[in-house]
């Protein structure tokens, strides 16, 4: 990239870089050799001291990753150089349970992002992952005494092997897609949560994922199991430094919601604009279970993410609520998938997107209602807002309805900011930038209102940041 191009990127992202996109000079404990190979996969497993059964899963994932072609739909993935990425970067020698024991340079980063302060005020437990490893984890003693497990997935493999073996890869097998296979081969970190029967968490659990190393990948693996009649909310935040070179984030999230369980998964991803964000998220909902995905996508160069719910037994309910904001040079390809596989199931997919500059948003959704899913109901709504002449939005809804009595509604709208709206707000003393930001915040308000308070505030802060310099 030329010096002039670099200066444009730096000027455009200066606000992000100051608040989120800074990088740290870290003396890493260990870096795997660059590139992906069977030897690198074995090296990662060996460094972690994993059992043979997990190594076998990794090697199968690597074989499938090599064999599967790069997807040609959605965004352009042809420029990812898989041989120019570090797949395992270890920042510290071990995870700490006390925040003060985390290395100072890493602690300062999370302090600047407000993570420990948020934990004290809002969360029942928190984890912080830095590059490939979870460096800090804590859960309230009261929850531990109730049998709640909240730890990093690496620790769970060793400490709770029977639970991990029972569920790992059952919702998203490595054969699902190329990037699920890559994650299976190279995964590191992520959260493992088990909520016992009848336990309802009054406060959410949180994890925060931070990429620091240049030309690195982050491949966390999150597995949430909610037993019968349990309730859990999990919040996830993500950021990365601004680099000229590209980075890759390819996570896998599996959720199992047993009978009458409720799981709410909230993501606010704010990766820098050099990150390819390619994530697979899927949930199984059993009898009368309820799964919610609430998905905020603001950062990354290319985001391809479609949270899905399989409604496997009678009365199950699934919801996917997504917000996507695409600025100059960004493509947000997101949406949701719901599979009705049993009677009397219900679902909702709501998507709000904002495109500005040369940004492109795409809603990509699938609604499947099986013949056996009698009495099912579903609502799909997609609303897009265009801020500039060159901004684009696309909608790709797909519906497979095989039950005669299914009740389905689908609505879509595309709009621009009206001159009358701008004139009214500016006549009240707002600048044009402030007026545009106010209109965007009003547009996404119905979805922002369903977020927990701290994440709703964070989403609004990020949109304010993203809308800065949007005029001219």
C-alpha cells in the first residue's frame, strides 16, 4: 500500500485508533511459526498439553480446511493469505484469577477499554482474552457454589473432559464450512459455560476479546450449555489495533438450550478495518427453550456472520436481532437463520443496517419450516438506511415453508435521510454531523433498547464514533 493510501486510512481511523485501535509492545511467551500446516496444528495441541482425542479433532479440522474451497458468495475472501498469519500467539504463561496479577501492559489495555470496571458494576463473571489465550477469568463465588461453570475452553478440556467431549462439535461440526474447520484445527481460548438445572443467573457473564499481534489470527471456541429450566446471559465485546496488514478472526460459538432454558447471547464487535471477521454461531433449542442472538456489527474490513437457531422440539423459540453499520471500505454481510423442526415453534429475525460512504451492507437470511413443524410462526423484518449516494445495501431473504398452517410475515424497507429531517434538526442548533448521528441512533433505537444498559451505551458510543467525519 502506498504512503498516500496509508495516510488516508490513518486519518479516517484516527478516532478509532485513539480509543480502541492502539497496539501494545508485548514480549510474547510463544509464537507458532507463521502459516497453517499439520505440524503447526500438532504444535498448538502440544503447547496446550491436550489429550489425544482433542488432537484428533484438530487434525480432522485441518484436513477438512485444506479440502474445502474458499466461499465465492458474499464478500471477497480471495485476498486472505493463510500462509502469512500467526495461528497461535501466547501472551502470558498462565491465566490469572486476580486482575492485579495480569501483566501490566496487558492490564493497562483492558483498563483503557473499561473492562474490569464494568465487571465490578454489571457482571457475575468475566474473562479477558488477549490474542490466543485467556489471560484473566473470574466468577462470583455464589455461582460456583450453585455448580455454574464459567472458564476458558482450554481449561474445560482438562477439568471437565466428559462435558466437553459430549457437546464439542455437535452443533457445529468441522465439516460445516471452511472456517469452522479452520477453527477446529487452530482454536484457542474462548468461553465454556455450563448452567445446572434450575439455576437462573441474575447478572450476565462477560468475555472480551482483544487481538494485538500484527498478521495474527484469533480463533476462540465458545460452548454454552444451559440445562433444564436455567437462564443465562452472555455478553461479548471485541476490538483490535489498526494495522495496514490484514488479520483474521474465525470463531465458533455453540449453544445448547435444554428444556425450558433461556440463553441470551449479545455481541458488540468493533474490530478494526484490517480484520476479516468470519464467524460461525449456532444454537440448538429443545422443548420450550428460548435462544436470543443480539448482534452488533460495526467494525472489520469484511464481516460474514449469520447466527442461527435450530428449534428442535415443541414450543422452542428463537430470535436473531442484528445491527450492522458499514463505513468507507467496509462490507457487513450479516443476518440470521432459523430452522423450525418441531410443532408450535416460533421465531423472529430483525435486521437494521446503515451504510455510509462506500460501505456495503447485506442482509442474508434463511427461514426453514419443516413439514413436521405444524403451528409454527415467524416474523422477518429488514430495514436499511443509506447515508450517501455511493452507499449500498442488499437483501437476500430465503424461505423454505413446508408446513401448510405456518404463519409467516416478511417486511423490508430501504430509506435515505430526508432533507426535511436534516433541516429540522439543524434548525434546532445541531451541526449536520450531529443531525445525521441523531437520525441513525433513532433508526437503531428499537434494537439498542433490548441490550443490557452497559452494552446499549457502548453501541451508541461506537455509532457516534463511526458517524464522525461522515459529512463531506
